[in-house]
C-alpha cells in the first residue's frame, strides 16, 4: 500500500525522523527527508535529502516547492488547488 506514495519527513539527521524515513523507504515509498545542512548530513539509503529549516518560512516553502517539482508525476500526491483553476 505504501509503494508509489511520497513522504516528506522533517528532521532526518537523527532520531525518530531518521528511523521513520528509513522504514518508509524500505517499504517502497519515495521519501524526502529534511535536514538543516546538506553538507553535514549523513546519507540514508533511498531517501532524498532536502535542505530545510522549519523555523524559516522561506526555507519551508522552498523545500516543499522542490519536492512538488520532483514528484509532479505522482498522481496520489495532493497538491493545493489554485483559485480559478476549475478543479474545485
């Protein structure tokens, strides 16, 4: 059930965020994990690291935009509807 799903997990540098990212990736999800510093981050197999600082709105917006662009071919991913696009 998790295959062909996308997950965005915050705080994958360590702890529960890292564990969740690993489990979801092992089970077939496409996983994006956020870290504050890409250079200092340890890679996680099958997890795409994304730079994001949850305390900075611009950083969060940029990270989400990046993930949405990379997953435009995933129909199961819910995207915000824009006013006037006829898809309400």
